[in-house]
C-alpha cells in the first residue's frame, strides 16, 4: 500500500476487525464502508467492547473519523450511522425491472402466496407459518410457496419448520435460481423483514408486478408503501399479518393496482441503473465525473 497506494478502498460486508486494521493503515486514502445494517452495527458494537490492541480506534467515533463515507441502505438508518461522526450517504439497493409485468402463471388453480428467503432462525419463518395457519380458514384454495435454501448451521431450524408446517398447504422449493418463473407463479409476495436492511427479495417481487405484504422493519417501509404498493404490518404481529393476507387475497382489483404502483415505485427509486449511478458518483474523483 505504501509503494502503490490505492485511489480509494471500499469495504463491502468485510469482517469488522479487518476493516479496523485497514482503515487504521490507510490514513491518507479515502475509505468507503458500505457494510452498515443491523448485523453490521451489532458486530461493530461487539468489537468495540474489546478493540484489537495496538490500534488508535477505541470507539465508534474513532472509526468514523477515518472514513470518507459510511453508506447506509435506507434513510431511517442514517441517524444511527451519523452518530459515528462519518459522512453518511444513503444508497438503497437496486434491482433490474422487467420491461413488462410478468404474466401470471396460476398453479393448478390455487391462489399462491410466495416468499423467497434463506432458511434460518433469524428469518422468522415460524411467524409466517403461524400467520398462514390463522388465515387459512378465510382464504380461497391456496398454497404457500417458500423458495430458498437452508443456511449452513440452520439444519435443525429447517427441520423444525417442516414439522410446524405439517398439515398446511406449504411447498418447500429449496434453492431457486429462476426467480422470474417463481414470481410469475405467485399472486402475493409475503416477507418477514428481519433482520433490518434493504431486502432485495421484496424489491424483486415489486419489480415483477406483485403486491407485497411485509413487516414494518428496517428499509421495508421505503419499499412497501402501505395501501399503495402492498401492505405493511407491525413486526411480530402474527394476527395483523394474517389479516393482511386475507384482506388482500379477497381483493383482486386492489392487488392489480398495487402491483402496477409497485413497478412504478421501484423504477423511480430502486432501479439497478440508479444504484449504479450513485456508486459511480461516490467513487469517482470530481475530475473524472462526466
């Protein structure tokens, strides 16, 4: 680094201790940390309880002063990041928006709720199953399709969830790469937004023209505009989640309007082009900006 110093350094989901060591050694290099989020803050707080010896970084503000930019993915997280003393920039995630809404591909006449999530205790799929069980007597002939593999170390959780789902019309699809086909087979996308962040799963569903029911956590309220692009329900409120599932399942006109509004919202604020432009503007020095 001394012989050929980098023009800038970007941390993207790097291990906290590694970031501290690098930032401390790069005093004259712009450093951008694009790792914030609930898990980032928790990891950073744990590291600050016993900082690596020999470093000048002993608290959050010490680290913040070494950064050029701390990037967060949703606006509500900015004040927490700003407390570290760094310059904070909000750059939400972006996804590709299909040129047209995906044509629905009903599966055997069932009404389909879908979710896409890595299976682990932190994803709260148990709450979704509880809500689905409560809603089921008031729903049309339906199925809940869960796309996503099992995280390493979460095998026990996955087995417990399958036992919990016994007797329910639930399909476990495992790792799913053809998300366009998955979205085309859904009528409503449901997401437990935990841990907090700017989840891509809901962005992709909205871009595909699906109404989304999500819990009011992290960046979800900036994606799911309650009553416009979907329904937003309180976190940990299984009854409210089940009611939203029943209400929206029984209102096809509203679902269609929400799907259309969701695509407009994603195109305007969460497109891949917008995200790319924001990061290029952050990394390029002024003389290279066109």
